[in-house]
C-alpha cells in the first residue's frame, strides 16, 4: 500500500497560481484564498507581502 502525499504546488491561476495551489493542497475552492487576500488589502503589508513570499517559495506544478 503506497502512501500518497499531497505537496503544495502553484497551480495555473489568475495571477501566479498561489490561490489555486493552496486550494488544491487544502481541498478547498481557490476563491476562498483569493477572498482572504482581497480582505487583507486594507492592511498594506498584510496581503501583498505574504502573497509574494508564497509566490517565491511554492514551486510551480509540473
């Protein structure tokens, strides 16, 4: 019996695939993560900085 691991990878998406990758990893709709990032926009570094960091550290899906 093989153990299947779910790896965090950026998926094809609207901008960088971060929300799509998070959605696939957690088994949720990517729109949930997009709405979270949009809700954080009034707090300037709170939305943009984590998104850019995730964009840089999460590898692209092959």
